[in-house]
């Protein structure tokens, strides 16, 4: 319920406000004089970046291969951001997730603030600290991602798509906003900075919706349902149907609509990839094409995402790289 006089703002509007803030930052291209240099003895900083690259290569192979065409400085910065996101995600989903409390997330957030101030806590933090010092990256999307993890701790039901959209922004759309300043916008681009950020945001949301659709069965076994309750009800379904895990005509028609929406976000994202600087397009295309294929695999599995996990085969993944590369040249 809203206090009197307060206007309900849709999630998309809230998120768009963040987009505008990010875009303004790029236009300003913050003076590097405002930020202290990260000082690390000897080769420690390059070791820190190498370690980030190793983590990225281990957990996101296709994306990692895609980053190899980027300029060394951009590539390392993307690895550092990837690793921070992964560590943040691990807090809630990793091996120690059962012990994670809101206090632990608060501590992680104050560590984030420190590294933005040039006071990294460990080596991996130091790499990110150096990255945010070199590129016009803002702290807001990072804080928002931590907020998404808080949401995961306290909430497992989403009444409608507006609520789910906000969650998808927090945990995945943020990654797009963190990455664009590093990937860079093509000097030839006629598009507005906002529109490129919006496309990056759409890709994060499309990827997260795809994750949600792929993991319905897995999440249900953990007692979580990331599907809009009102749309389930409209389709004549309830949570108990999901826990029962039966593929019925009602479920198929519900899933068709969910997949259609995710594809709309992918289409939105596609418009922006072409505006990124050329060397940075490849990893983004690769991730877009691969995630898109997960939706095709769900359809190929006859919408059984309860007991079958839709995944893209190694061969298809490898094939995605040259296709993505070709697309990145256009």
C-alpha cells in the first residue's frame, strides 16, 4: 500500500532513472584527477587481473573467448567486473549461502564502497578498484545488484511482472549498465547513449528471464518460484502445479507467453549491440545468441523445464562464436 500522496512508480521507470544517471556519467567522462590511483606493489595488479581472467575462463568459457578480441585494458576491466558479480552471486547461491545473512551483504556493500574509494580489501577487489578508476563506471548498479541479493534472501514470490522486472534488473540488468562504460560505444554510432544503455539493460533482463524459465524445476525444488503469480493464475495454474511438475496444455500455453516476452527483450537488446565499439561486440553477441538458444531448447523439450534442463550443446556453443563474430563485424 502506498502512503497518501505518493505516486506508484513502475519498476521500468525506476530503472530508467538509473539508466539516465549512467548515461550522463559517460558524457561527463569523470576526470581521472578526481580519483586516487590504485597503488599496488610490483606486478600485483596485473596478477590480480590475470586471476580474474582465470575465473572468467573457468565459469563463462564462451564469454571469456569473446572478450579476447577486446583491447587488453577493456578485456581486463570486464573480467574484474565479471568476477565481482560472480562473487556477489555466490554469497546467495554458493556453498555458504545457507549462512548468509543481511548483515553479510551489508559488509559486502561497505567493502564495495571502500574499493570505489581506492581502498581494496583483497586482490580481486584491487582489480575492480583499478577498473572503476579508469572507466566511467558508477557505483549504483553494483549496489543495486547487492539489493537483488537481499531481495533473494527475503522474498520468493513475485505478484506480477513489474515486481519480477525489478528483480531481473537488480540481479542481471545491472551487469549491462556496469559493462557499457568499459566496452565503449562505437565512434560511428548515431544512437543516443541512453538507448545503448537501455539495450544493455534489456540483454541482462532477457538473460535473467531465460535463466528463470530454464530453472523452473530446480528453483521449485528449493521452494522458489520466480514466475508472475497473476499470469500463472490467468493461465489457470497455481504454485502447486509447479511443485507437481506436470507438463500440461495450460503449462505449455503459459510458457509460450513467457518465452515470447523474453524474446522481445532479446530483440530490444539486439538494437544496441551494433552500437558498441567493434572489438567489444563479439562477447555480447555470443552471450545473446547462446542465451536465445536456451529458449529454443525449452521449446524442443516440449516445455518440460521441470525435470529437463534446457542446455546448449558444446558443438552449438562453439558454432555460436563464429556466428557472433560475423555479426560483430556488421
